[in-house]
């Protein structure tokens, strides 16, 4: 029987010395105290200063783990035994949680998830942005988002920073002076009262297992499809539609796409559910335009799923893991379904982008409008406006809103949504923000507020330069990636702005993802 020594050395079944001077080898068993968690949800422990990442381990736990792989500064280990469990650990309710890669935090109490996500934002702002956080003694306890190398190099074992007290600030100008003197206020994460069944869209890959058509999600870290009948973060009706489509497909002998050979017909089943109106859309993503037994398939779907009001086909014949191809056609029913965020109505087509958590989207956009501090007289620019979701919210409180987006189809949807709602004080233009906004400036557009909602890679450096050149009174930054948020806030701070307040928003409970809204004001101004 092998021996283990906590945090110092490990048993080596073959009696070999550690590779390259490392304190552990592959297949060693070690006892670890978990002192933090990475941005990917892996527990972090150390052996003689060497960092090991352990999937499924929580901060505060003592675990026995087996080393799977080592690199120069860090390695990965498999959880073998919980010697001492965290008080934040719960039993994951999903029966395939350990197999499916869709969720990463179901084994963590939801209140603890919200605290961890706030801390993740704090750590990034401090470590990457070099920003001072109100009430923070220094770098936090949880590994930030610089990947494994960053986590290994920067992890510290300080106490977790508590949430800020106080009500939400309707007018952040009162906080500006304090932010400059005492640091940025990072509010508690805004979570959900019911953090289950929140997704309005399912994108289910289809494959073959043991000769039968299956559909579910990819196994953790792979492209192996795990068949599933229910997903606890999907709306129940999405589950019903996916299950029925799989059953009908099997009955009609529909073939599933094979990634390795490029053969087979059905690639993905995409379902969209409008929470407010109840309307549903089904999109069959196929490897080719011709669908055998098409009339029988549509008839069976309509009979089994009367709540579906639109059946579409998207054709994707490319050898790629991108879900959609360029051609979409309506097989039966309407070409769009309708839903609301707040009192703004949106038309949702087969390929249009729409936030997948409508409940928290309203929270996110409400915080954005609050941070914009609008009185009805302002001119606002919405960079990365997409289909106009934030723009149309802002337009209800501003004199004029200009939205820019590089995707032409999104701008078409944005204009249609503005017309649908009778909102006339908004202008949408196709192009890169860093090109379009200077043109607007030449036309005399002077924004009081610029709102940005970039992809995970953050703002284009030229857009940040453009913002600094435009000199709006406020910048509101909506972020889906704490590390690029921190990087971009540093640039804006160096350019003459002060970050006043940041509020994390939990758009994706039980996953490691966190959205944030930040507000910046020009240095030396109170509003």
C-alpha cells in the first residue's frame, strides 16, 4: 500500500525520482489542502510549493488525489477521496453532472457560487487591472483568469473578501469621489431567486451510440456526446422538444452526422423558447438540403409538439464544429417568434442572437441603464449593439441612441426591433465601432455616455482609443469576461477615467461564467 504525506511529498509506486526536479510525478497520490479555485472551477492545492489543479474540489477541503499530468509550474490531479468536505459542498441534482461538461459548479451551494463569482471579478480587477478595490486588503484568495500559468504564479491564500454593504446606487455620481479615494465598489453578485430551468435556447449535438440516434451534450473536455433526456438548466419545454425530435428521428430512420466521416444528416437540434409569450421554434441543422420523409417528419413533430409554431432547417455541409451554416429556410410555420425583455418586444429568427437567460438579462440591462445615469436629455452610443437589445432599453431613457455592430444581419434585426416597438430615437449602422464612431463625431455626434458590450476578447484597442478621444462623461462597460474587463478598465483609467462601481450578474448559474457591469466617469468630475 502506498504512502501519502500531506502537501510535501507523494507515494511513487515505481520508486522513481520526481521528473525535472518536481516534487511529484504522474500517478503519485497526494494529500492536498484546497486553498482556492481557478476561473474554470478547478480546486487548487500545493505540494512543496508546486500547484496542482483538482477538478471537483472546493476551497477549504482536504482531498486525496492522483497526479494525472505535470508541467514545469503546475499539474493536474484527479480527486480520489474527500477527506474533509467544505460546508459549501452539496449533492449535484443532475444525474449526469460528472459526465456532462455543461455545468461546472453544481456541487457548490448557490450562495457560495455567487460569492465566488464576485471574488473572481475582484481578483481580476486587482491582478490584471492593478485596480484598488474598496475594502480589499490585497490580492484575493482565488486564482484569477490568467489560465493555469497565471493561477499557479499568482494564487495567494488570503481570506475571501466579503460583499459590500448598502443598497444599489441609483446615481453613481455620489460614489465617484469615494472610488477615487478608497477604491472601486464591487457589489454583491446579482443572482437568481430560482437558479434552475433558466435557459431559453437548447443547442443539442446529435450522434450515434450503439447504432442508435442520441443527442445531449459533449462530455467534459471532449466531443463524445452524452445522451440525455433532461437538462436542469434548460426550460422543461426545450427538453420535451429535443426528446420528441430524437424519438421521431429514430422512428423514421434519420441518420445522425458523424464528425469523423462527414456523413449522416442530422447535426444539431436547436430549440428556442420565448418565456413571456410561450412561442417556440425548432431548427434542424442538417448536413445537406434534402431531408428524407420530410412531410412525415413535420407532421409527426406538429402532432407531438403543438406548442412549436416554427420549424426551420439550417444547412451546414462544412467539416467544422460551428453549428450553423449560411442557408436557413422555413419548413413550416412562422419565420420568427416573439419575446419580451422588460416591455421591449423582440423578433427572434432561427439565427438571430438573443440572450439565453431572459430573467437575468432584464437585471443586467436594468443595471446598465442605472449606471448610464440617464435623465432623458443625453446622447448615447452603444458599441457592439447586436440586435439592439441594450440600445432599445437605453432609448426609453435618452434623447438619442446610436448603435453600431459589425454583423449586418444583426443590424437588420436591430432596425426591425426598433420598428416593432415604435422606437424612433435610435440609429443603427453596420461597421466596426472604431471606424463608425469617429465618422459620427465628424457629423457632430457628441455622446454623453458610451456603452460597450464586447465579446469575450474584450474591446478592440482602437475602440478604447476612440472612447478616450470622444471624452464622454460616462462609460458603461458590460462584460462577459472578468480578465478582459480588467485589462480594458486599466486602459481607460490610464486615459483619464475612474472606475466607480462594478456589479457582477449571474447570467449562467452553476457554470463558471459571470457577467459584470462597470461604470466609469471622467477623472475630476462628480458625475
